């Protein structure tokens, strides 16, 4: 534990760390602590106060910890220091020790490490301070004796001698000869002074005289620590001592040991001394001789003391270093090595050998034991790293490389070392360590691999593919003859596989397809998975477009064979978009974008095929994107409107209802039909908003007509419901809300839903249809007869009418087989109690055929084109006047060439 009066300064810009170290750690060890959060504050504290130790961080907000140490040295402020940092290196440690730090700790610092470092630093500081104090006292004695030897016998007056003898005598100086006088030594136990003659102290055996400290002038010298001349007190009262002399004037000089007065040396300088007979004056020496001998002894003692102290310190440091090195060699996790560049021998620690699976006897002392095991691909790099350090181009040597172990396997190692140079700047030794970093390198390589590869198929992912494509684009820009192609593949109806067989089977299919795509490609080509069921192929350095189409044909041919997944046989096709570098590209993303455009073109053309990109495809895409952006603002601009196409009875030629068809009054392109923007609305999800708006407007219009023409028999309005609306959980609630708000009779509302939407969502459709029928709303199946669905659902759904797709109506009078199909649909519907509507009727011949097949209702351009509110109001007025015969009549309220 620390001494209570020892004060430590903690310097760290991390306030939490500084406060914790000072307030918790150091105080728990028994030390007082101050805190400074920057170098400026630390300097102010150190200039104003005396501190025992400083712990400083390396990185401070205004200066570094090393700069702080340099500033303290420049100002002559000596305070022991420990550098504490989380950003260490060998060079920083070397610089720190050169600036006088006692230790070097790496954050985070635990209590045991901190205690050991602080204790060691304070102990070394105390020893240095004590040694410095003793050395200063001894130097003062040498200075005094030097002056004394110069004075010699020329000093005749006691006053002059008193002025000369103003220095402190250091205990431990061995006086073999002395002038007359006596030596007084303090006995601390008894509190008395023992007087002995100083002449030949080691040989004289005389009686001693004891006097109390408190009752003597000698005690006063010991107490005050200052010289005193006896004649100053009472020169008429001489003192007789055991030396045989009667002395009248004595100069008493205190003797110090370790800063404490332990005795007094008294010297007589009275010219009228009266010796006793038993004293041999020939044995007496002059004051000058005494000073000269004492000076020689003091100088020799000072030199010997310094040499002994230095030798002990060096020996102790060497012993501690050897012990620490031995412990480090035995306990270090790293393998240590020491290369003597003069002899060419290398010491390899046992751990160094064990890391490679080698025993002590299997490794010699040659550098080749290391270099011969380095991987050939890394060898030159390691040599370059070592050479750079020899030339002092780097602060230390460090190199990550692979080394062969005893079993012949290569493991990743990190070699680190630092050279030792002689006075001429020539490297003499290279000392360092070997660290096993194999697991870390493997983890890094896995992370790197995972970052650029698809986890499912292990193929390159989008990032890696774009990187390779980037190089291909650059080569195409530099080399005129270089050409590449990109094939963008998207699996057709992959969702059906996932939905029917499960995602696990879908994943297995993707893995199998990824393997298939890589077969037969050159090493320079690349296959990648972009995500989902999208793959891309990069064909580099091809001759012409035929090389790309050949690969596309090969892929389509391989897909003719089924994939065997457990007990299932799965057939799949793909649509492929192809783009050539000849188009001219600056960015890889543009290449991928155009290949994607070509792929969608292939899907639109019937799937299971490829399309080669051309500029017109991009133009169509840009038009589509522009149209999509405009559609998002159509509601705000109130550009959407509704046209209504009459539905008539083929038996009475009377209007029985209308189909509400949305139109878009585009500010630039004019009136747009649903086929031009409804698919976009479906993809973007805007169809939900548009669908409910059309439903609301149609119900409101129906109420207006019924109010304006109350004598007309009940009419119906048909409104299309999209797939996305069908999947809305609040569809029934929303329809009920619209009915309530508009006040329309629900029996006058017919909702049309395509057959494909019902088949893809049978479970949801059943509950929705039942709820709508309970409300009184009618249900019609639109586009009936197309697709691949089963007719079994018809008997389970509350359906009012079937609407025959216009494809069958168009071929009705041209192909007898189509007539039979229409007849079958009519009979099926009637058998299930449903009515039939024929859409897309364009000729009188078609009307006659439908009448012969007992079809109840029809709509189409032969009867009336879709029209706005005003045109339909006029048509209803004609109906009241009996002018509602639609034979060979066309209401051209809008000029269109295609059906709705």
C-alpha cells in the first residue's frame, strides 16, 4: 500500500477514465491523487506543487504525453512518470523511456498491474533521491576540505578559521590522522555524547568522557546542525579533555549521516596551547596535513561510492532483466527470437519451435530455420520488410506471412522485431517475436469471402460482379478490339416452385442452377447471383454477338432437362437479356441496367427466350418511368376521369347497365386508356387508391342517373376489382363504407374480378365473395375462359355472371371451334344459375351468333363505345324516348382503335 503523504497526478483527457483511476484505483492503494484533463493543466499543477509521481495518457487534447514529458525536462521539473495508453508501439516506448518514464502500461489497466508499476516507480524514485542527497553532502565536504587545504597554516585567527569551516562534514569519511581536538558521537539511546580524541582515532585507546546533550555546546551543534566556536561563548574558561591538551578555542562542526546530525568534530586552533608531558608532539601534524589527507580520503570515498553504487545498480538491473526475460521466454504466448547479425546465429525460444510443431533438437541456430519455412509467395516481401528496417525506413520490422509447420501445412504468422545499432549506425542484432495469427487470418478471409459471395450458391455476389465488370468496361475503353457481353437471367415462375414445394426446395434449385451456369465457361468468364432468382454471366474478350447467343442457347437447352430435387422433378425456364460492350459504356451499373431491360423485354415477349438490348428498349423504359412519376401526381392534379360503356340485353336491345372504365387526361400525351397505365399502377401499388376512387365515383354517378331518370328500369354499374384490392383485409369494410356514403343500392353494384385473381387467391376470395353477397353486391368473373385454372371453383363461389373474354368473341364467326367453346361456357353458366356477358363485341355477325347461343348480354364498340357522363345522359334520354335500338350503331364519344 502507498504512503499517506505520496501524491500522484493522473493526466488523461478521458474524464471517466481519469476520475476512475484517481478516485477509485489509486485511492484504494493508499495514494492521494490529483487529475488533469489536458497538458496545459498538468503543467500548471506540476509547476506549482511537488508531486511524487505522474501517470499520463499518450493522446491529450492539446499536446501528447511525450510532449508533456519534454516540456517538463526543458523546465527542469523532475517528476517520476508512467505512460498509460491504448495506442502503443515499440517506438513510442523507446521515446518514452528516453524521456525518463519509469514504466509503460497498456489500457485497460488492471489494479494489480497499476499497483506493481506505481510501487516500482516510487521505490526507484526514493532510492534516487536518497543517493542524490548523500552525494550532495559528500560533494560539499570535498569542497570544504579543498578550501581548507588551500588555507593551511596561513589561518592564524579563530575568526578566519570559523569562516572557512562553514561546510558540513559527511559521516563515513575515514580520518586516519587528525589535528588535536576531539570527536563527539551521539548515543541516541542514552541521549549523551561520547568524547574521544581525534588524533589517530583508530589506534588511540583512551578513556571517554560523557556529557549530556542538553547541557553542552556540542548538544547545541547537534540540535541546530550549525557550526559553533567555543571562544564565542566563554574564552576565559578552558576545557580539559582526555587528549592531554588544555584547549582555549575550539571550532565545533556537526557531522551528518543521511541528512541527520550524529556527532561533532571539534578542532583546536589556539596558538597558546600547553601540552602535557606524556604527549609526543612529534606525532602531531599540521592542520594543512590533516586537511590534505582528509581531502584525499573524501575524494577516493566519493569515487568508490559512485562506482560501487553504479555497479550494484547495473548488476541489479541485469539480474532483473535476465529474470524477466527468462519468465517471458517461458510464459510468453509468442515465440521469441534473437538474431545476432555479427555471428549470424539466431536464438529461437521453445515457444517459437512449438508453434510450428517442432522440438528443441529439430531447430538449429541458423536464420535459414526461419526463412526456409516461409511460403514462396511471401518470401521476397519478408526480406524487403527486414531490409527496410535495417535502412531505418521503418520504426520496426513487421510482416504477416505464411510458414510451413512440421506436417507441411502453412499457417499464418506475424513476425515483429526491432534492430539494435552500434555507434556507427550498423545493425548488430534483430530481436523480435513470432505470433500465430492463423485463426484471425482465416476469419478475415472468410469475412472477405462472405462479403463478396452469395451465401447460398457460393457464387460471386453483386458487389464482386460489378467490380469485375468495372475492369471489363475499362479494358473496352482502352482496347478497341476488346469486347464483352453480359447475360442477365431471371427464372420464370420461380415463385410457383417456392409456393408449391417450399423455400428449401427453391434454395436447392437455385444452387443447382448456379452450378449448371458455371459449367462450360472459360476461366476468364464469371457467373454471379444478384439475389432472388436473378443470375448474371460476364463473357470477356468475345469475338461477336454470336458468342453470347451461343451461351444463351446452351443455357436454354440445359433447362429442358428437369432438376431432380429429392423425390421431385422440377422444370424451370429463364428469360435472358443480353448486352454488348459495343454499345459503349462508362459505368458497370449502366451495363447491368441495360441487360435487365433486355431481360424484361424477353419476359414480355413470352418468357423462356433471350433478347438483345438496343437503344429503343431504354427509351421505352424511360417513357415508362416518366409515366410512373406522372401517375403519382394524377390524383393531385385531378387528371383521372371515368368513362362508361353500356351493357345491353341481346333480347330487348335495352341498356341494363354500364361498366366503369378509368381514363387519364395526361397533360402532354392526351387521353390514355387503362392498358397504358393500369399495369404501372398495379406494379407500384397505386391501383388500390385508383380502384377505390373509381368505385366511389361510379356509385355516385349511378345515384345521379337514377335520380335524373327515375322511370328507367334498375340499372347496374360494373367496377373492376384488382388483385391487390382483393388481398386487402379491409376490402369488404371499404365497399360497405362507400355504399353507405354514396347511398347507392348495393343490388345495382356489380364487382368484376378476373379469373386468374380468384384462382391465385381462392381461400381469400371465398370469404370475401360471401360477405359481399350478404351485402347485396353482385359478383362477375371477368376474362373468363383464359388461363389454366380449373372450373371446379365455380360451384363454390356465389357468382352472378360470367364475362366471356373478347378473344373468344373475336374468333366466334371465324372458327367453329371457338363457337363451340362459347356455347359450352353459356351452357355451363346457365347450368349453375349464372348469366353471361360477352365483351368486345365489334360486328353484327358476332351479335347474331351470340343470340343464337342464348347469351343474355353484350358490350362492345358495335353497340357503344365508352363515353363520358354527358354522352351517357343523352343516351339514357333516348332510351326513354324509345330510341334505344343499338343495331349497327356506334356512339363515338371517344375515338379509339383498341378495346378497353
